[in-house]
């Protein structure tokens, strides 16, 4: 919960994130694009237009798969 409420952007492995974007569902692309551009998770949850539960799932999935890490 601390991660999702914080203002720190995530850091990404660019190659892994590109692959993730190619294989994930279209609904996830706006979320990953906002995160890629440096939006913190909290902002992404509020402004992406996606369900906060989906945003939370995507962020946790990116962290779990080693695609993203907390700065």
C-alpha cells in the first residue's frame, strides 16, 4: 500500500517493459505508458481512467516479474 500511495515513480528495464507491452492486453497499455513517462502509481490510479484495482494489479505484476523496481 505504501508503494501505491507514494509519489515515487518506478524504474523499468526498458527491454522487458517493451516485451510486456507487446504481450499484455490493450487495457494495460495506458497504465504502462503513464508509468513509463514517470507518473507515480497514485497519479496513475487517479488519472489513467482504468480501475484502481487493475492499476494495482499491473504495478504488482511489473514488480513481481522484475520489469519494474521502486526508486
